[in-house]
């Protein structure tokens, strides 16, 4: 593994092919301006120090554009490397002038694997930056709220914008984990009916991978989200702490659902193994019944199949038919006995 502390080279480690482009919304209580650009130079002059600057950067392929953005807002080089590392684990990190949140966004449409992309939010005193791997409409509702001044958002500070963005992320987590939980419940009902669905084991593995991806992305927030709620966090104003508490409520629901999914997955594995054992027992029972029916018939055939000259039954005129009659009576008797006992 390359030591990033010994290199100034910037490399985007993800697989997204989205061309890097920027969307800037600058607003205050009096006005709002929207700007699009393919590089930072094309929008830089529209950034206003005495307003809130909501800058979305879609696509991380152009590392020089990412560098320009970070240098303008005085973002540390190590944070810049973290932004470009698509496999970076979830974290919340406090700096003197800004707060960094590295998160994952998920897309669930019933596919075998969850689609995920990295999202990095950076909040400063008068800006919120959102670095997103792919082209997405994920924050379009936030943009629309700013344009329509919903909840007087244009009169609020950057921490409120961050709380709204985080609420979007929690909504995404809630939707996806609920879909997984519902799918697991459906599988549990299917297993309890003891159906012969041979694909259920594969489905359990698919859901388990989805669950693990969600758990890996969300569980670190359980310990780290508290950083945003600390009283000494100067970037989160007291008047807006209630909104971050609301986001925390949503996070707690997601964490509880993750725990439920873990328990359900464990129960599903046990049910799947039990069903396999039950099916195997049923197969063995049928084979045992067949063997029990044929054991006496084999004995009779073996006795009368011996090549002794002094066997008196060999001279019977209807001995062959008697033998068949005896074997038929024995087989029917054994079958009726098993049926009466409900063993078959």
C-alpha cells in the first residue's frame, strides 16, 4: 500500500466516470445566485464571503479541480486525499475552521448488490461543500428549498444547511435499511412455510452482503456523531442544535434497524439450516420406509432363490404364485401399518 504521507500526487481511487462539474448556490436573506461550471475558475468569482455558499462538486476524476476548491477554502491536504479515496471509511472530523464528514450514499432497487458512492460534506462558517462521486439528484430537494426559501432557509447559517443535508442522508439510510429489513421478513415467512425454494440460501447471502455494506458505512456514526453535538463546537450554533438532534433521532432509528437486521439474519441462517435438516430427515424417512418394505421381500426371494435340490417348495405346482402372494401381502401390510402411524 502506498504511503500517502510521502506523496503530493492526487489520485481518485473510485470507478465513477462522471466528468467533474460544479453547481454553486450563493444566498442570503435578500438574494440568491446559481452558477454552473466545469472548473473552479469559472465559478470562483461568484463565491460571496458575506453569504452562504452551497457548492456541489459532482465527479472526482479531475483532481486538479478538487485541489483548486480545497485550496480556496483552505482545506487540509490530508482531507483532500480522503475526499479522493472512494474506499475511505465513514468519519466525522473536526478542524479549527471547518468540519469534515465522509459518508456513503446508497441506492437500492432490489438489485443483488447495493450501489454506493462516497459523499464528503465540509462545513465552514459561510459554506457547505459536497463532493459526490456520481451525477445525482440527491440534493435537488435542498436546492429547491433554497430557491423557494422553505423554512426561511436563506436567513439561516451554514450549520442549518448541513443539518438539512444530513437529514437527506439519514432519509436515504432509512429507506434502504427498511427495504432490506422488509426483504428479510419476507424470507423469514418463506422459510417458516418450509417451501422447497433452493434459491433461499443465495438470497440470504445477497441480503447479508447488503447488510454488511450498510453496517460498515453507518456504525461509525454511532460514536462519531456526538462530535457535532458538543457544546464547544463553534460551527454549530445553539439555535440550530435541535435540527441536529432530529438528525440524531433518525440515525438512532437506522442503528436500531441494523441491529434488527442482524438478529433476523442470524435467525434466517438457523431456519435455513433447520429446514435443510428437516428435508434431509424426510428424505431419509422415505428411504427407510422403502427399505423396510423391501427387506422382508428380499428375505423371501433369497430363501426361495437358493439352489438346494431338496427344497420341498420347488415341487409345488403353484409355488411361484404363492411366493408373489406372500410378498404382496407383506408389502401391503407394512405400508398400511406406516400409514396408520402417519409415518408416511
